[in-house]
């Protein structure tokens, strides 16, 4: 924890790099439910999402020393490890199972019950700010980011969906993420 009471992801990753199992546990306790939700959104099956989360935490543990705070926030790095693990599984064609929206809604409600009140309030505030920031982006950047991070599309798939050149899509995502970082700042 930092002196302001906020969770210090960078310190936790540094602890993992030093072999401190308690640091990995703090990350899991802090974000495990949300990370499971992220994996579930991509792979659409609870058991597979749990496997993804397990493998992602192994990657976080073994690759924590490669985290570079100069390149981005620790929380973002952790979430990208889970997201990339899930996307790799889906892209490899392994066991994707569809789940209906009612199941996802029930899972979201269950996750909200397991989170503390402070975490729930903070998450809602963050989501509100994120929504406002996304609305502020032009349509092409917003669509590119949503296709990439919500639908799990590759850059090529986004280019095809938006009928735009691949390089343009990559630029939209890069500039859009930069604008989101600044807005959320």
C-alpha cells in the first residue's frame, strides 16, 4: 500500500520479482475477481476463465522482473497479462464455449457482492470516468479501442470491420489510448 492508502501495483510487482509470495497474494486479493471477470468476458466459460487466470498469475509471478514502470502502470501491465493470456487461448481455437447474457449478469452481481463497498464505489467511479472519456474520443478511435479491448479483436480484424488500413487502425488505437490515459489521469 502507498502512503495515500491506494494499492501500489508497482511495489507489489517488485515484490513478486524478489520472490515474495505475499506480494502476488496481495495482487490476487485486490484484483482477482475483476481479473476473472475480464478473462470470462473473453473466453466465455467459467472453468476456462479460471484456468486463464491461473496461468496468467503464473506469468505475472515469473515475469514480474520484466515489468518496467517507465513503460506504463503496474495495474495495466497485470490486466494486459490476463487479457493476452485469454486472447491467446481464444485465438488458438481451444474450447471456446458461448454463455448467455443472463449468466454473465449473475456473475457480475456475484462479483459485486464479494467486493468491498469501497472497491465497488471506486469501480463505479472509474467506470463512469472511463465512459465519459470514451465518449470524448472520435468514433474511429473509440470503435477501434472497444473492438480491441472488449471484443478481443486483433488489429487486422478491426481494420476489416472498420474497412480501414491496418496502419490507420493501429494509429487510432495508440492515439485513443493516449487520450484515455490523459483523460483518466
